[in-house]
C-alpha cells in the first residue's frame, strides 16, 4: 500500500503528503496505545494473601481469587478483605494507565503536556 506522502508527492503537494504521513503515523501509534490500554490490569491481594484481585482501568473486576483459608475469616472480615483488595487493584490500574498516558503524551507533545488523571 502506498504511503500518503508517496501519493501526494507524485501529484505535486509534498507538504500535504508530509502532513498525511505524520497523521497516519500518529493514528497507528494511537491504535497501538488503545490496544495496550486494553491489556492493563491492576493487581492487589489482602494482607494475608488469601484474597487476590485483578481490576481493569475504571475498577471493574477482571479476576477474583478467594483461597480456601479465607473462608475462616467470617463473612464481615472476608468482605472487608475483598473490598480492600478491589480498591487497591483499581488504584493500581489507574496508576498504570496514568503513567502510560504520561509517557504517550510526552512522546507526542514533549514534556510540557502531562496527564494528571483528574
């Protein structure tokens, strides 16, 4: 497939060709980022390691593991351990996304642009 700069360069508009080439490269990079963000998972576990959680960016659960020993905790303690692990995994996912977004923004725009996640 011919690159946009090849096509427009042949018809005499080299500046438009360069612009379209840069745009095409940026679109590819954004698509790569979109796929990469889809693979990000936050992870956490309870203090005793009996509850393990993976969360997607935004906090939705991707995986929940409750080890047999956790069943000895009782319902209230188990619920507290799950909630703590879920919240920490969601925070971990958010930090990973924010860090990767900052890297991407720096790559696209330089140090002046930063994503704060807020």
